[in-house]
């Protein structure tokens, strides 16, 4: 059977001797049928609640690792998957994200180490905002998202219709990182202007498994949010909650809902930057 006929069979239930009559396909299955699933993301749980990731171009077996704080775990997966590791992506300089860089750099000759901060160990390529590079056939773009640190960078990856963003400690599922080196205005820009402008179907891979506690806080400021309640119920049944999507975050993450009346009322503010500041202060004090 030719590739053209195979595609028709998957999408329409077609065979060479049949009429081209569409059959019902669930939305998720249809999306998979029409999407080139060449990009594979492998989450690797490290330390107490961190995530590292391997991004694989399945056609070429070329791979990138994101924030490999426990090199042995990451390199073990690289070996078992028979990958060619060429890229190391660091979202920011904090040790629980960049602490494994030197070991990986020594273990993999010629690996390129990307990041936006000179404080990142073994950095070989300091990226500019909007700069692109390739992981096999996958296009990676650096997006400056400062606030958690001044050098925080999110990396947007795209392969045909498949899109993903690795956000480090800037955007979490249902929350955001602390403002260690920035302001509410900085985080508002990073979350709602930079990341918020990405396509809604973009998968979000964050740096920590903080989802359950983030959603408890979200419910304290947005208690009648139906989508949030459904997400809380789902998270109760899942230990690993990545990925989310940009579109979904806008429905239940209070830090990406600063333009809504309910979040304005919860903070007593109207200006987005001030709302962001108050939200972060409330989250810092939250013990629910």
C-alpha cells in the first residue's frame, strides 16, 4: 500500500476498492493522524520534584537535553534510546537546573550548551532573544522570559504542527516562579505577552512538579472556576502532570488570568503588573 493510500485508510477508512466515505474519528485521534509526531519529549524526574527532559528528533535520532541536573539519569536514557546527544538547553542558572552541565559537557564531546546567562556552567552559546537553532529537523527558538532570574529563557520548539515550550521556573502548571530577580511587570510580560502569544496548543513542559499546590492556591482566588475544578480532580489521579498547554493555562492559571474580573477582585487591583505582584505575595503566604 502506498503512503497516500495508507493516509487515506487512517483518516477515512478507505481501501482501493471502497468509496472515499469519511468515518468518525475522535478529535484527539484525528489530530494525531494529521500531525507529524516526529518530535518526542521524554520527561525525566530528578531530585525531589524537578524535571529534566530529552527532546528527540525521531527521524535523525538527534537529541537535546533540558536542565540535566542529574547527568547519570539523563545519560542512561540517552544510551537506552540509542540517541545522538548534541544539545544541552539550560533555562536558567540555578543549581537545580544547571548543576549537571559540567558533567554532561565532559561526558559528551562537542555538545553545544545553550542559555541566556553567563552564570550558566559550561555555556558555549549564549542565545539572543528570538535566536533559532536546529535539533535535527526540530526548530528551537529562545524566548527571553526574565523575572525568576534576569537570564531566564524559555525555549519554544516546533516541528510541523507539533509545538512545545520549556519554561523552567517561569511558567508552572497552574502557577509561576518566584520573582527573585524581577518585578510583577517583568513576570506579566514574560507570561502574558511572550508565552501567552504562543499558539494555544503549545505543550508546556515546566521545571518542577508543583501542580497540586499551585492549583490549591488558584482555587483560593478563583473558587468558581469549573475548568480549574476539573483540573484539580485530574491532578489528584496523576503523579506526573506535564505537559499542560498554553491554552489550558489561560483557563485556570491565575497568573495568566490577570485580565479577568475574578482575579482583579481577589487582588483589589486593576493594573496587570500590580495584580501580578499581589498574586505572588498571596501565593508566597499561602499554606493551603
